[in-house]
């Protein structure tokens, strides 16, 4: 066996499977390795932004989906289980989902209040 002094100055081999490796090709269908030893999930930032925008302009309940998915994906990105390259888009969709949900609940409350007021006025005139 060689003396420990012989190895001084050499870089040790790193056979640790948890080491992060970068995906250098442009394929979107494969995952990057992450520190936990598994595969990273692709981000869903585009889907979450689309749901957030649709919750504002077309179908307000979609904001709940954008909010929940955005929250879960941001947690997965922080934990290293999901590709962090879509973090900005995910955050934008998450915020739009919250805004869309709040506006939906406010409009629902206003509509209920309107029906109560109409019922009170119509019932009081008899």
C-alpha cells in the first residue's frame, strides 16, 4: 500500500451518488439528478401561470388550483425535488392564483349580499 504522503495534493475521487450533476443537453424530457439521489421533477411554471391568468380573466376557481400547485411546487423546489429553473414563473402563477381566489371569494360574497338585500326589499314590500 502507498503511504498517505503520496496522495497529498491529489484530488480524491468522489463516488458519492448524491452529488449533483448538471444536465448539459437541451432535452426537456429527462430530469436532473438532485442531492437526494433521485431524479428531479420538471417544473410546471408555465401551467401554473396559465391557471393564474385564467383565474383572473375567465374562470375564477382555477385560481385555487394555481395557488395549491404553486405552493406544492415551490416547496418541492426548496427541497431539491423539482427543477428550480421555473421558480420565477411558479411564483408569478402562485401569486396570480391567490389574487384570483381572493377576487372570486369577494365577488361571491358580494353576490350573496346582493341576493340577501334583494330578498329583504322584495319581502318587505308585501
